[in-house]
C-alpha cells in the first residue's frame, strides 16, 4: 500500500459517490444463490475487487486467491479496478457488488452508513491477532466491520551520506524534539535542510500526536487542543529558524525525492520509502523511530477487506479473508510487494526479513488513526491548504478553524 498524499479531488469524488449510494443502496440482490450466513460457503464464485499498487501486488493477490480457491473448491476471480471507489459504488448502487473488496478508512463510514458493507470482523477467529489500533480504524458504532489488509506507519528516515558529512554518528539519532532540532541545525547547509516534510496533516500530524494531542478524542473534536497547538508551533519554529522546510519549498514531490536528491538530511515517510531506491539507486538511508515530544507518536494508514452486504457468497468471502490474513499469507504479501502484516503474529518474522525496517512496525504500538468519519475528508483537505502556509500563520488560528469544521462534520 503506498500513501503519499490525500488528494482533495478523490475525496470530493468519494463524497459524491457515497451520497449517491445513500439514496440508492438496496437490500439483497435478486437472482443467484444467496449466502445464508450458515457458516459454509455456497457454490457461487467469489468476486474480489482490488486497487493495486502495481504488478507485484496484483500477481500476489491473484496467486493467493487461486490457492484458496483450490483448497476450498469455490471458484474465485480477482478484478483490478482503475478507479476502485467508482467501480465499487456502481456495484453497490446496482445491487450487484463484488463479494470482497479493498476498503479505505476514508470510504468506510459512508459505506457503513448506507448499508453497503457487512459487519463480520467480530466473528473472525483471528480477531485478537490484529493490532488493536487497526481494529479501531475499522470499528463503527462498536462493530468491527472488516479485517485490516495490511498497514503502514511513519518514521524518521535519515540520509546517511549527509549525516556523515555533518559529523553525526549513530549516537546522535534524535529521540526527543530538542535533539531533532539540534541535529536538523547541524544538517542544514546550503541547499540542504535538516528536516523536509510534507505540509499535510498526514505528516505534520505526528507532531500533534507526539505532543499528546489528536484531532478527535473519544468521539469529540479536539483539533484546537493545547497539545495540537504545541505540536504545530514546534514545526513552525523549525521552519522559521531555517532548519526545516516543506517539500514544496525545496522542489520535491515527496520525502523520497527530497532524500534522493540530497535536499534533506531527514524526512518523515512510511515504509514505502523503499520505492525511492528505484529512482535513486545510490540512496543510503537509515530508518529511526520518530522523536518523542511529551510522548511517542506516529500515524498509521491501512485498508481492509470489506464484504458487501449484497454479496452472493458472504461465507465464501469470509473464508477467503481468513486465508488472506493468516500469518503465512501476510508474510507472503510482505515479501511480494513490501507491505507490513496486519497481524501481530507476523511481526518478528517481518523484522527478520526486513532488517532496518523495525521502527515502522514497532510504531504500531503507539500509532494514531486520523479521523475518518463522514465529511471529515473535506475538513482535512481544508486543513492541509492552511498548513501549506504554516510558517507565516498562527497555529491556533488554523486549528480553531479546523475545530469548527470538525464539530460540524461529526456533530460533536
């Protein structure tokens, strides 16, 4: 899974699509043999809709689904969506959805609200093996809707070449905000900024988490809390001191580019940073846990395996999910296309297979989910537009506006 930015256009498209679904989604689809929820798959083929990051992911999913099909005797087909939200919406609206599909946290609430998704997570035999914060991400009104497919967290990624040139050693890897500021100052020279980061809350939100904050707490909007203001104020100080910069300030599209072009001594990115090696083959980096403020904090991103309410073979789809989320299969996916397993039982094997990537999976212990209630995507997009000018803006004023917008969106 590769998440770099939250695109406002996609968010708007999703919102329109989900609004349409709310009016159109119906009950059981006519025709065919319906799954009766009796615990056994019926003979109907299981249709799987995915949004793939590339050939490696597509091939791995198809291979796994084919293996389950041979084992279960139930036919199954994998479809690769060019626009998953649109294609899923068409299926839900027409009463003929795919049985199983990728569901993002952004889409979950809307599809739950209009009755498009089956809540099956609580009945999974391996429910306790999923990381608790991933279960939280796919729980709505106390119901665990769908099994997390995989996940990513954010960590500090250090440019080893620039680190050594600045006279820094392993002992200088920052563990606190004060240390982060100090090494960023030492790394800053000429065109190089000590820390380069995206302006979006999907990256800057880690500082709010580290200060002990969060945009939503216990179901209530807390965007303008003192902790969140403190987190953004720390970033603003680093920007104004010239030891940090936004991606756009250095002409980089994302952290991997800033790192690869030696524009950044450090960046904040996810485990998809491995993809930067394709464009910058000589890039040498070290991954470290993000420095703590009042506490450790990071953000995580994930998708789940959603089962359609109108699926022709719900039990078959559920059986397939159980197969796809076994420790063995999760590790196979990790090796095939670089994702992190969503089950805790695969953690140690992942670390052994991916030396140097430990901080990413260790971050699961203290990661936060960004809010994903209906209407929140637009709020985050508006917040991002303001954060692009953080260096010249007042953090509290920014967050006061977000507080008002969040309260209106979630009604609390």
